[in-house]
């Protein structure tokens, strides 16, 4: 996985690093911290005054998609171990990155789980969330933490999890209702 076009694209994008310090700092922020803002956006949906608890259901769907995606990524990364670019090649590493498997990207999976949920549920700000997810995917390669295939796989997996929970939504009415009802009892909704 770290040879051929996948490595060439990673190398070409990473070779841009180290040229402009401001761009490097922005890319490092996007690669490591923007994910928290994207996840926070899904948490904000919980508090939006949308009809029939749509925001709360979307927030629960996004949380379930993110959690499921991270669990599956853990399994995949143990089956298909791929050393990260900075472990297998000489790259300009701009962030602290784990020394676990590069494939698939946990950041891309989580970001696209939320972004696709936002699109499918037509949540406010969905285009910004999608833009953020795309920026995270590119930045993870730019900073030397991932190969393009890692973030593409993460984007696909996150999108599939979000789509799956959207399809399953009618079957989740009761569990979602229980969570929403409990939150109302403790004044979180």
C-alpha cells in the first residue's frame, strides 16, 4: 500500500510542506484539531429547535456512525497493518502522529461520518461540515500522517456508516426515543 501511485501522491503533497510556515501551521491545525469542531457541530444539533427531535436524532446517528467507524477501523488496522508514511519513507512530518497502522484514517472516518450525517439529515451548516471533512483528509496527507488511500478509505467508511444509520433510522425510533426521553428527565434536552 505504500508503493506506487499511493506513495507518489502522498510524497507530492507532502513535498509542499515546509515551504510556508503559516500554511504548515494551518494544515497542522486542520489535520489534528478540526475534527473536534466537526464532532462538536454534531453535538450542537442536539440543542437545535428542529421539528420532531430531528436534531437530536441526527446527533445520535452521527455519534453512532463515529463510534461504529472507529470500532471497525480498529479491526481493519489489525488485519491490514500499513506503516504510516513517516515510518516507511522520509517525509516532512508536521504533527505528532501515532505509530499505529496508517490504514484506514480514523480522522477521515470520523469527519465523514459526521459530514455525511449532516448531508443526509439536511442539517444547518452541512456544507461547512463537508468542507471541513475534505480539508481534514487532504491535511492528513499533507502533514505526513497518511497516504491518500488511507483517507479515501476513511471517507468511504464514514460515509457508509452515516448512510447505514440513516437507512436504519425507522428501526431506531424506540432506542432514540429512550435516549431523548432520558435526556429530558435530566434536563439535557
